[in-house]
C-alpha cells in the first residue's frame, strides 16, 4: 500500500491508555475505564493514515477489552463497521465527513465563537490550560481539535480534563446530530462521548437547535490568526471547499 501522510497536524498516536484518575465530581455518569474510553475515542476519531492502520490490531483489541458500558458499546459498533472498509474508502469518507462540512468540523471552538476574535482568545486559553496541566501536544495542531481535547481529558481527569468537553458540549452535540443524519459510522464515537458526558439539558438542546439553524457567531473583523479563514463549505451542510485551515485538511487518495 502506498504510504500516505496524514493531514499536517493530524499525526496518528500509538495506542497508549492512561490510568483512570479518581473523580471528585458528584454529577458524573459512572463509566468503567473512563479514561480508556476517552483515549480510544481520541485515537479512533483521528485521521486513518498508514500509521493509524499499523496500530489497527492493537486498537481493535483495546476496544474489545473495554468493560461493558454504553460508551464501550458505541466504540465497538464503530470498530465493527470501520474494520470492513478499505483504507482508501475510509480516508475519503473521513475527509468528506469532517473537512468538507461545517456542521461536522472537529474544531470545536468554531461552534461557540465562529470566526471571531473571541475564538482566538478561546484557543489561547485552551492551550494555556493544557500547559498548566502538563499536557504538551504537538504545536502543529489547533488545541480545539476534538481528538486532542479527548486525549487531554483522558490524561488530566474528570475535572480540568473534561472541562473543555463540557464547555463545547453544544458543538459536540451538533456534530453528533449531523453524523447521525448522514448515517456515518463516526456517529458512534460521538454517541460514546455524549453518553460519557451525560444527557443534554433542555437549555443545551435549545442552544444546539438555534446553532443548527443560524450558525455560529460572525464578526466582520474576523480573526488575525495565520490559520484562518476557513474554506467555502455551506452552513446548510452541503460539501464545499475544505473546511479547516489548509494545513489541517487533505484530499482523499485519487483526487
């Protein structure tokens, strides 16, 4: 098989499952092997390049070994479907699903802040949170990239670690809805994340409904970051130009 590099900033990580940290929160949904679920969701949601497939046997074994839970069942359902896909088709599906549609972008701060100056501040604050917790991901990735946020949550615990996921729950729910509407097997990973975080509240559901209709905030001044602006995908969720900074997108093989 011809070696294909992942999109810049999307580097496959070897399967390394951190230890589950004891939670002090009283409102958490109890999920066995919580950190393992988060770590595997991070890896499975990453771009399936050659390095990803090199770890496929280990990933499949780790998913199968998860203690029974609703999130684990969703990850197994994803794996069962993904394992039947040819790598070329899997890569094309990933790009079409996450890079070409605004409603299923994996860059979470877009849903909360749009392309505004507030988004730049949110990205900086998230990077500072990572550093304060001793988490040092590759600087080539935006800190709001969902696989990175999941990896951080798996390592930093349920308090500081899962806080970014809860902050961006609306965006995660919108991505889940979009994937479910299109029948993508990646919806199973978003279902697993949602089950782990707990039910969406009525207020959150209303906010997601509004976001789905109107889109994220806008600011004519825009962002003064080198990685912006995004491509021309429509908020109606029809495919468009790659949605994401150019260094975070790629074309499927054969294009």
